[in-house]
C-alpha cells in the first residue's frame, strides 16, 4: 500500500485529508510539526512515497519543513492558506511538485486527485524529443519530478526507434525544429502506427503561433505548448492528456471485459482471435479452439439461486486463467459458455490439454449455504482453420453438441 506523509498543524485539515486519502486506498502518516516530521523521517523514510506539506508550521514559519522533506529525497506538494506571488515564486524555486491553496473544500479533492495521479505516473513512460540539450533536460527533469519513467531522444528518427524498442511509452513531448526529422514529420510517422488514444503527443516550440499550434494538431498531436511555459501549465497539460488516455483505456476495458468474471468477453475474443487464426491460415501457426459449456447449470440457479450460479462462473473463469498458458486466449462467450483458443499447441498434446481443463472443472468444489455443489463441463474442440474463425467456432459447436448427446462431462473433437 502506498504511504503518504501529511504534515499540518491544523487537526481538522489533517484529519479530513487523512480520511479522504485512506478512503481511496492510501496509507497515511500524519505529523503536526517539524519535530514530529523529523522523527518520522528518521525511522520510516523508506515507507514514504510522497509528502503533502503545510508551508507554515509553528516550529517552522518559513517553510523549513519543505527543505527537510526535499533533503530526504521525498517528492513533495506544498499547501498553504496564504497565497501571494512572492510565496508562489519561493515555493516553486524549490524542487517541489506543486503547490495548492487550501482556501475551500475543492482543494482537498485536488490534493487527493494529485496523489492518485503521481502514484499512477510511476507505471507510465513518457518520451521527450528535442535536439536542444538544455530544453530537453528541463522537460525530462519536470517529468521525473512528476514520477514518470522518462525516455530521451534528440531527433525524430531516434524517437521512432525508442518507441519501437520500449514498452509502454504513452506520451511523447516533441519540439518542432530538429535535424533529421522535425516535429511534424515525427508526429505523422507516429500516427501511422499509434493512434491518439494509444500514444498522446504534445508539441512544443519557442516560435509558437496559432498557425503553428493548428499545424501540430492537424499533423496528429493531442496538444501544443508554447515555450517558455509555466511549470503549472506543463503539469496540468500532461495530467489532462494522461487522464484522457486512461479514461479511454477504462472504456475499452468495460467494452471488452466480462463484468462478472473479469475475462475477455465475446467481442474481445473476436478482436484478438482473428489475427491468430489468420496466422494459422498462412501456415505460420496452429490454433485449437475449445467451446466449454457447464453441464446442468440451470439447476444450480434454480436450486441455490443466481448468486450461486455467478460464483460458479467466477470459479470456472479463475481456474481457466490459471490452467491455460499465457499465450492462450480465454473468454466468456455468454451464459455458462466459455471459449479457449490455444495457440501453437502441439498436436499430440491437444487431447490431454482439453481433457485436463474438463477434469479441473470437475475437481472444483463449491459451497453454497452449507450445501456442496459439484460442476462438470462438456467441451467441443476444433483445430482446422481453413474456414476461418467462424468455421472454427461452428465446428467446435458441433463437437460440443456431440459431447452433450454422449452424456456430458466429456471432450469431443473431430479426429
């Protein structure tokens, strides 16, 4: 669990912010003075991910707590009830992430969302593309401060190579004027492979104009910033674009994941299976498809209730995910039916593979209201991709029907 240090001499503010952070999954260590903060850092520094610091404390009226946290290498956000331009400049002259004015309840929401953003940034890679060393290092330093994993490139060609070689680059910040390949050419090249909802691109330039901004967007950029920019504007634009990427990811997950079992749904299965079957048609791979239907499933719902039926489906989905290989595709087709597409399964292992899945389902022992419930499944298998994905599904369905007619709890396939 991620641990946040919160330092504030206001018991009310400290209590409310602590409750808000804990309610969203963070562990909080609270302190009300520099003395308490110093003691915590001496004994628990390694636990702390970041700190939220009140600028003015009774035993540190000049913001000494900020220097203390920074000296321990802790990413810090400063909040204060008294704002002025001088205070802003003084705070941002230190290596702090952001400052927040605690003048109304919305500041608490902003602090909580900021903590979530920074915690999640640790899983995201961003790339800065700029041939000017000073400018590039400045943006790299800011992104590192915001907890991103950062990759650097000095021109467009190098950037494209970095994108191809590095996993999970979700954001590219690129200058316009560069040798070899300029910012516009780079963005157009990126968009030939990665969509806007896969990699966000932000253009930057010191020769900014409305025309240049429009040209960046038309070339495929998600956003544009004029240099020099304020740190706050840079951070807000970065956060806004990452938030949009993640919202799209969440919508995609909701559309392609079975809400009950957490495995891919029928739609996702078709999207992922089509290129695998196409590879099999070209002779580049082998595929084996199994349709798995739970036997007498209606009786579980009728006897024990639909909650019991849902629990049985979840148990089967977890078992399939555990038993199938990482290269295999497991999906819920609907109702009590699952589908497994085994990729490059050796021909002499197919029978044993699906027989093992059938056996594992039979081994599941569920308890509903003190009453044990056993499961079994019939499985139909198809291995000939010559008629495409639809042909595989149709053949597996015919074999599933054979298994049901032959008494259930068995595997049938055309040998």
